[in-house]
């Protein structure tokens, strides 16, 4: 069922040719024309679930930046903040 939904989302994305991506997103995150964020935003997750996913990643990267990847984690945190701001 999820695979069918994913394929439908990919087809819809290709038709509309719209994108929600991080500027530095690696190509291995793209499948069937959609990144995970695009899939989540386009209906794989409900709006509430998608917002929760974004908030969780914001918290994760903000909390671990001092202990793991520093500026790289803060850049990811900012990317997720920007995605959240776009849908609010």
C-alpha cells in the first residue's frame, strides 16, 4: 500500500514539477522523482505528522550539534526550520 501511494506521489510530482528539497540533498535520497521530504509533504504523512517530523529533526540537530557535527548539524537544523516555516 505504501509503495502504491509512493508511486502515485511520484507521478503527481512529475506532473506538477514542484519541489521541496534541501539545496545540498544527496541524490541517493531521491527515488521515483521524490525525496523523502517531498513524499512526506505530498501526503505520505498527514500535515500534523509532517510538522512533527520536521520539529523532531529540528530538535535532534540543535541538541547534538555541540557533540557531533557542529556547523553541519546547525545547517540541517536551519533547513528543517525553513521547511517548517514554508508550511505554517
